C-alpha cells in the first residue's frame, strides 16, 4: 500500500513537486499557439465550451476531491481551471487534448492548494492511490465517481439521508433508527434499496465498458 | 454479475463519494451559470443550439408529412389494352362503360379517379357510355385533345393524324391543340375531327351509321355513296378496297350482320355492278 510511504509531510511536498514537474513537461506538448490574426473569436465556440464544461464539471470536481477535502475547494479549483482554459481559448491558444489538459490542470491546482494549506489532515491516502494508476484510469474513475454522485443525488430524500448517515457519518443502523425515529427494519430496507440503485449505476458502467451482460 | 474485485472497487468508490458528498454541491448547471456570468458568455449561443434542434425536428416532421402526402397522392395507374381485332368492355369505378376497339389502350389513376374529376387517358378507338354525375365531370385525354362531358355516350377515335369524336347522346365539349386551343360543343348526332396537321377542327352534323359497327358487329348503309361504303368497309375489316369498275355515283342501301368480307363484296358487286377488290391493309 502506497499509503505507508507518505505519512511524513516533507515527503508529501517532494511528491507534489514531482507531479508538478511532470505536468510542466506535458504542458509543452499541450499548447500550440494559433497564428491566425483573427483574435476576436474564440477557437472553441462558447456552445462547444459549454458542452465540455457540463460534461466534465462533475468528474473534474470529483478528481479534485481526491486531493482536497472540501467540495467548495474542489469547485473553486475546477472553476479556476476552466477560466484559465477559456482565457487561453479567447487568446487563440489551441489546446491539443483538452480533456487530458483539464485533468492535469485540476491536479496541479489541487496540489498547490493543499501545499499552501496548513491543515495536515489533508488526505494523503488518496495521493498514494493515484501514483500507480494511469492517466486514463484516473479520468475514467473520476467519471465513474461523478455518476455515483449523481446517483446519490437522485435518491429519494429519506433514503438519501439514511444512506449518508450510514456511509458518510458512519452511524450504525440502530443509531440511525433512533435518530430518525424509524424501525431498524425500515433503515435496513432503505439501505438495501439505496445500495442496489448505486450498484446498478456502477454495473451499467461496467457493462458499457466491457460489454458484460 | 459483479465479481469480488469489482465489488471491492465499488465499495471503495462508493465510500469515497459518500464521504465527500454534500447536499446541493457540484451542481453543474449552477456552476456553468456562475462561470458564464463571470466570463461574459452570452446565453444566445446556448439557445441557438436549442433553436437549431427544434428547427431540425420541425423540418424533419414537415419532410415526413410531405413525403406522406406526396406518396398518398402519387397516381396508381390502371391500364387496359386490346389486341388488334379484339373488342373489350370495361367498367370504370363509377360504372361508366367503355367499349374498346382493337389496338387501343386506356388508362386511369385509380386513386384520383372520381375524387374531383373523372379522368381517363386513351389512344385508339373507344366508345364511352358515361354515368351521369354533374359534380364530377368526366374527361378523356388523348395525345392532343380533350373531351369533357357530364353524362353522355360518345365515341373517340384517335388516329395518328387526327382525332375524331362522335356524340351519340347528350352533350360533350371537345377541345384540342396546345398553343392555340380550339373548343367546340357537340350535341347528339354531331361529330368533329381535329386534324393534327392543319391544327384545326371540322364539325359535321351528318351521322355516320357505322361508327359503332366495330361494337355492334353490324354494318348499315342507307342510301350511302359508294365512296363512303368503301371507307366503312376498310375500317371494319381492316383492309384496303379498290373499285376496278367505273360506277362512281352508285349508292347502297343494305345491312350486313357480321358477314365475311368476301360475301359482302360479292353482294355489293352484284347489286351495284361494281368490281370491288380487297387487299389486306399494311
């Protein structure tokens, strides 16, 4: 487990710097400056940009959440990255692989953010996990996480509450039942349905990817 | 059908997401609105996409509709043809009776027939007994002419050089010519011929007794000049008859009920002292 290699904070900085160096190397490949004189128009139309934004916003946030604990921070990072890409776009800087670039930029900004933060509770656990997965695998996982997030969003209010009390806040079924004035049976039942819905979501993604019936 | 590895992975991802989950966070639409407001991206482009989508759906529907209507109104032709010497009787959908002489064709659009008008196209020779219907005029089109009626019986004889119309009962309108339209109204007993070469019409009030002999199988002559007798015989037997004797002013009164040509000629030659000889028409 990579987890064991990164408990010391100095190591964390070293690791971040290595990641940043990789990123800078990639950066050279990403940018191709458009030589055309027409500066009034963006290279990607705003409609197309909106499509990309809407498609990748959630996955990028979930990717950022691997580094940062707070959703506010993650959303800020993603907004900043998109703003940066939009400015480049307006200035006719063509980005060769925009999806890949966005993920790299989110990673870089997130790492900067946690490096600046003095909060040592930041999760190094997930940093370690990232180390041995490929770039494609990371993007794919972020997309899958985004789907799970949406699936949780889509749960009925009561079921969602029970699910979050259990999985997020770590409450036992009995404790949830007491807090919500429900029977343990009901809690179990609702949990079962919630997990089934999420599992269906995950399964659909597997089927889509590997054609497993 | 998830195996253990997948189940573990799922559990891990679910825990990760649940841990980070916050009610109302990561709202893509809200984030985009924020972003667009900050970067001054107008919504019009976004709306335009929807307009384009709506417009294409609309166009598609119009296209399908048009195709459907065009397809429904596409004529479906029914054609009837007779071999040389064959006589055929055909009932049209409105029970109009058409008697077709040999070597004729008749066609009509079964979908459009009787909708607003009753239209048939023909070539050759045909006798029409039209069912009366004043709201839906009946018309016969030939290559050059058009005959329109409400309900009568009449004969149309279309030959390469001319088209002839003979009215037996009722009233018909006979029109012809493309650039310079000629039009006449014919009543019972009248006939008109439109000549292709002269581009003109000639009307005659004389009734030809043998116009329908191809149908009735009867040749009638009532004080008929020999010239006309030869013409009618040529028409009926599809031959070319020449008179080898000089007896120009002879007139014939007789009735033949589908007799062989030899016998007819023999009777005429004996009666009028002529020498009519037949040669088959080429």
